């Protein structure tokens, strides 16, 4: 076999990928080789950015914090030169979730990094954290509680093996707790008590749910929990992980120190010191609320979960597909009809992909999923069901989907019938607006062609495009013998004209 063929085959089996976690406290990047279903981490980069400190009341990022975040992303971007877009995934968490959609920080961040950034929901973050931790633990059938304390949020998950069963994201983290209760740098008994009580209030709505989950082992991930464990072990208070007694002892030592600048603990780094008291308060509130006696500490977290998710999407099936299948069942969608609409939409897509530059690898996936889910709102009410469907897809917990992907799905479903919702597409990030509108056109045409819900095969029309002009061609005898379809196409041409599109058919 020629050497070039051997190298090509090896390249298909081995990929080098990168996962970036843009947290409210730290930015992390891991680079790994994926070969034969195994992940080997080859490089790690981490910078303490404290993005959460820069979140203003107007939900913007303060200029000085934005500058240091962008500088960090430029350094990460240098390491990623030569990486294909599909081999890099960057996810943003709590602080980026809170940004005003009109803020210019995210586009600048993507430009600095050289790759797109997915802002994920809190429960999606929890799912990915659990996936990372599960891969880092020895295989077993025990039920685990996983706790991850970030800069602006805390995720709690209960699961077994690689499957999370219960997920929650709480609005508290080491940075936000520090800003609220230790902003002046003083650590008093009163301030610590108020911080712990505020943490307990965050846990309270889900406390009984997690207590009744019957988990057998508690596992902590993230830099905050690892830093706490490092101090406790260095001080000799607990040999392995974090015990409730050692955490209580650490609390008293912090109060005795009196202020952040006076903290002189073994194992505590200078960069972690400013937000350490806030992290301890968060963990204490979780320990007390859930009755945790001992917590094991994992070196794996969100970024490793993203890595394994990337591996799964290419080798083990996309979790988003499983989510769509579940939604179809839960909302009793006519799946055969949805598949017929999807087949026609994708037939049209393949004809215009090159002319309309729809090269994103996820474009046909999003179109197919939107086609299969376009009737999800019927379960709520048939009247204006496209609006009900859009609301469900925008706000539901959809494992595997980013917030941007959910917004695109919602826009496609909203736009599949009646008035073309130009204003809805205008709310999407500029990088996806144009492509999403064009995918919606193909979905609309596919839904229209299957309006009669007949199982008979359709004529698979030819679609040609040139800029904003579309020409839909049918076999010579088909359209005259289907006057209802012809009338609907005339109405559709009027609706698309309002969006600046010209539809011709014949």
C-alpha cells in the first residue's frame, strides 16, 4: 500500500482537538489527541481572568476586564493556529450567559480566539461537567453526586456511570460570592455566616430533590474545590479529599485571619487567594444543605467533558440527535411526516449549498432537526402552533444544544409558515443570521410541498438560486395537476417578497 494512503488512513483515525472553557473566574484550554476512541491530553493552558468581576449592571464587560480577557484569548488563538474549525470548541458559561445580546464583547472574543464561541445554558454546563468527571473516574454502577463551583455559578449533578439523571445550575460562585460578601477584603464571622446563608438559599429550592436522589459518593470538580482540597491536605486536616470537619476547620482559620491579604495557607496560590473565602462559603453551603460528610476531588471538569462530547459527536453519535428523538416522543409529533419534510428540505439544501455558501457542518443537521420538530407546538395548541413551538425550543432544556443553536432552531420553527419573521432572525448573532434565513426558506418550501400530508412521494423539484432569487422547477405535468400547491406557491412568493426574496416557480 502506498505511503500516502497509509498516512491518510492514519489521519482519519487520529485527530488533534482543543476544548476551551471560558469561565467567570478562569479561562482554560486543553489540547488532546483522539485516536481509536481514546483521548490523550497533550497540552493545558490556564489563565485567571476573573471575567465575572467585570460584569456591569448594564450586563456589559468593563473595559479593563475585557482587555485582559481578549489578550488571553489571543494567546490561546496562537496555540490554535492551523486547527480546523470542527476540531475546536469553545464554551462560555455564567458571565457570558448574562451579557446583553447587544454587547460587542462576544464578537471581539471570537475574533481574538479565531474560532466561534458557544454560550451554553447552566444545565448544559452541568451535563458536560458530569461527562468530564465520569470519564475521569473508574467505571462503576454507583450513583454519584458531582459538584462544580465556578466563578459565577455552581452546578450539581446526580448520575450513574456516564448518564446524568438530575442536573441543576445555581446562581452562585467563588467570584460572585466574594463580590457580594467579601468585597472589602475582610473575612468576619458575620460576613461568612451571611455568605453561607445566601448559598443555602440558592440550594434550598432543589435541596430535597438532591437529598432524595440517594447518591452514594460525592465528587467535586473545578479549580475552587481543588484549591480547597489542596489547602486542607497541605495543612494535614484530611488525608484524602475534603471532609465536613476539615472544611469547618478551614472556615474558622479564614475568620481568624480576618482579611484576604492575611491568608497564609499552605497550598493556596496567590491568584486563588482573592476569591478563596467566597469559594469556601459556597462549598460549605452545599455540604450543609445536602448533608455531605466527605467529598472526593476530580481533576476532570467542563473542558474534559467538552473533549469527550467532541469525540462522541464524531464516533458515538450526537447527543443532540438523541434529544430530538426524545422531544418527538414527548410531544407526540408525527414523526413519519417530519421525516418526509426533512428529506425534501435536505434535497433542496443540497442543490443550493454551494451557491448560497451554506458550508457550516451543522447547517444540514439544524435544517433536518427543525423539519422534524416543526410541529412541536401543536401539543400546546394548533392555532399559531409555530409560535408555541418556537417558545418551547428557545426555553426548553435541550441536552447537547447551545443557546445559539436553540435560538436558531426556534427561529426556523417560528418561520416555517405564515409571515416570514425577519425581526426574529435579526436577533440572532450576525454570523448566523444570513444562513439561518436561507435554511428557513428551504424549510418553508418543504413544509408547503407536504401540506397535504400524503405518503405518496413528491416530485423532488429542482431549486436554483442566484443571490435573493429562487427558481423552483417541477416536471412539466405535475404543477398544473396540483392547483392547491400552485396557489400556495403564489401566496408563498408574496410572503417571501416581503423579506426581499424573489420566488419563481413552474
